[in-house]
């Protein structure tokens, strides 16, 4: 079954949006298989966002993601990567459709409350990076 990495960023945690975001993903039928509330180190932030290293906003991005706790998760389900991307809405919340997480809960591209893997390759890389030493739970859905 497909898995994707999802992170509620420091703005989402500070604003008390963990429950809202988890609620949406659960109701859609995705299954939470790993989660942790954690303070991100500079080293982890730089690795996570390494594809953006040359972008002008890289420094700002790393500072923001290390500014407070994040809620890191692995979600599983059919087409989980694309489904989560669709549910998050466009990266820039001002362009995100109402009904999406960013379209309902955010305004700024820097503080866009949530991150989700954008491809099977990045999902595999991000799950290994954030949960490498841990094995996501396997459990059958009975309902
Ligand atoms: P995310 O999905 O976490 O992946 C990279 C992040 O970079 C993105 O969400 C945005 O929060 C952030 N980002 C993208 N463009 C900009 C920008 N122009 N200024 C600041 N942050 C940006």
C-alpha cells in the first residue's frame, strides 16, 4: 500500500491545527501508521529541503521549520501521495482552493501549515529520513 510523509509545520502546531488536519486525512480513509511531535534540528531541516538549497528562500525555510515543534507523520492508503497533495491544495495558500487544507487554513507561502511528499521517490526518501530507525505500524483495517 502506498505511503506518504506528511508534516504539520510549526505554524500549524502553534495554531492548534493538528487535530483538524489529522481529522481530514482520517475521514478521507487514509491510515496513520507513524507519528511524532518533535523539534527539528538544523541538519534534518537542511536534508529534508535539500532540493531547495539554491533557492533564495532556503535560509528562511530552514529557520522557520526549526522555529518550533512539528508533527511528523506517515500516512498510508491507495494513491496516498496524490490524494494528500490534492487535499493540501496549492503550495501558495492564496492560490489553494477552498476546501483544501491550505485553502481553508493558511494565507502565506512560507507558513502554509503542512508539507506532503510530492512523488514516490520523495515519499521514500522523506519516510527514511524522518522515520528511518522506526518501522511504520502494519495493521489491518477492520472497519
Ligand atoms: P513545502 O511543501 O514544505 O516545500 C517547500 C516549501 O518552501 C514550501 O512548502 C513553501 O512553504 C516554501 N516556499 C516555497 N516558495 C517560497 C517562497 N517564495 N518564499 C518562502 N517559502 C517558500
